[in-house]
């Protein structure tokens, strides 16, 4: 069986840490990550969803996001005290997108893209950019997230917020409580695993670029993501079944959130219009195996089987 994603196995000796929750490896990883993406400062957290929640906490804004998105994003928008709206955008999947624009800065969700100097290229110094270290993401870890900016004051607030609202300190008894915060900090094990992933990222992305070129040639596409490789097929359920019979798993990224009944309670704030692209992709999109451990033989076999299944189903592009 070919894996859809590559999730690394790790053996960890906890004796490497002086404190399992917030050893110096957390700070080291924050500094190393900020430098890699071209930002001045970074704050880690237990997951990217926590950072979205904090970045939007009680803003009272209407936040408009792509409909084709993981439900954790609209959930975080609602639960952080904001209003929800959707837009018909499917090209963002696998890449960074602008989550929200305030009067003087923007928030970017880059949970699916990590590249050198990405913050410097995509954002302004006062902006915020959020990353995820969920196991299947570009830097796969034991979950966790990071928010970066060149605005030190903003990042300093996040450092306090994720640590219960207290000032950072090596000793928990030396911290000064500033406001009622959250227990959302990244622990030492999360930082240790994600730091290893960061240091392997350049080699990983080089291999993914080779695989992506082969797929693009084989399927006559121009995909650019280093996280997912998606295609559209006719009769998706049957396509997934045919591929599974050939030991090739496929995934669905993602369903259209604007059609989900769980958000009906917010319909007065959601534009319930026909989203042609989102509705089409919600029915036809599949992700095929795309990770650095695929061999050239694996890639050739996947291309062959996708073409075969499409001929059988007379699939759409």
C-alpha cells in the first residue's frame, strides 16, 4: 500500500529536556522558525487553531473565508466572537491565504505552506502569519502551531496569552499575571519534533518539487502546492474505490462548508449564493499520494493508475 501522506516516526528521550512543558527547545525553535520564514518574532502554541482563535479574539468582525476549508477554521472564527461569511475560492488549498484584513494589518493562514522567507514575500511587517505543525502538514509534528510577525508588541501579547496571561519566565513562580489568558503554549516534545522537521524541510521540498513536476506533466496541470496534489474526477466514490483496489489511497480536501447544515444558525450572516467552484470541487476533488518518500516507480504507477481510472470513468479534468 502506498501512503497518502508521510508521517514520521520519532523516538524521544525525555531526559533531553530539563522541563517537558517549556524547555529552552521551545524558544530555540521559535527563533529558528522566525528566521526561516523571514519574520522578526515568533510565538508557538499547542495548535494553529488556538492561534487563529487568539488572533481574532472578541474582534466582532465579519471574517470571510473560502468555503472549501477545514471546519476548524470557521469554528474558530465563530467561537472567538466573530461573524462568519464565505467566498467561492478553491485555488488557495495547499497554499497561504489572507484570513482577514483589519484597518492596519492582516492575518494570513499558512497552515498548508512553509517556505523560506514566506512571511517576507507575502506579508507586511505589521501583519500576522499562522502556521501549523499537524502531523500531515509541511512540517509534520506532534501538532502545534506558530504565529510570526515583525511587530514585536503583537508577538509579545501572544507569548503572554498562551501562557495563561502571564509574563514569560524560566521559572513559573516568577511569572507576573497580566490578564486572564489561556493554557495554549507549545510543549517541549512538540517543539523538538517540529524543529527536526524544519531542518529537513529544504530537502523535502526539493523532492516534492520533482514529484509535482512529474504529476503536472502526467496530468497536464500546473499545481504549485507542496502540501497537497489535487485532481478533479467524475464519480469520485467510484474513482477512490478503483484506486484503492490498486493500493493507492486518496483523500478529499475539502467539503464546502457553506453547504454544511451545522452553519445554518449563521445563515443571516452567510452569503447563501451558488458557489460554482466550491460546489464542483466539493463533489469532484481528490488528493492523490504526495510526499517525499514516494519513489520514481511509485509516481509512475500512480500516474498510470489515475489515467486508467479516468478512462474507465471518463473523468473530468
